[in-house]
C-alpha cells in the first residue's frame, strides 16, 4: 500500500491563537496530466491502451462541462457528486435581480457518503498509510 507523505509546518501568524503550534499538510509529489492518468489506468490490467482511455476521458471532460452548464449534478458512483456553487449579491426586488448579481460560479465536489465508499472520510483515512516527512532542521540533525 502506498504512503501519503505529510509535511510538518509551524503556524507563524503572530496574531493567531495557534501561533507556534505544529500542523501537517499533504506533501504532493506532482500534478499528473491526463496523459499520465491514462498511462496509469492502462497499466492496471485493462484491455484498453492509454490512447483509448485518453479518448474516453477527453469526451468525459467535454460532456461533464456541458452537463454542469445545463444545470445537472453529476454523480460518479464510488467517487462523489459534482455540482455548481454560485455566489450572488442581493437585489432590492425580484425584478432588479439579474445576471449582474452573479459574482462567482465554481464546481463543487461532495465525496460519496455510502457506508462502504472508499472516499467516505472515516474509511478513506482508515485505509491510508501516512509517512511524516522530516522538516529541514530534523533532516540536518539526522545526518549527524
């Protein structure tokens, strides 16, 4: 099983109640491109080559955006549901409210909440192995 690498950091915001406390954040390896993902998928025993997988993913991305723009939510079983989140400013009346009041539109993701879903928070965390990455000062002292 792979390990999720966690990097430690200290809160340095002096006006924070948590100043000086240590926390962790994910230490990402890199961002994988669509091609990288397709090669990875094709290595998992699929009969499809990475170019076929890429064609399906590219079509999915086009349809995904189209369907969101049409007001659909998109649920991927075992992963979660994608929908749109909108921010607006208020208007004094229904007649005055219009497109000009829309200030932001974002894609929102809610992980699958099924009891046995791998992405439900308690299950996902239980199935994850963590590795704490030493910070620079620890790495230097371990070299002695």
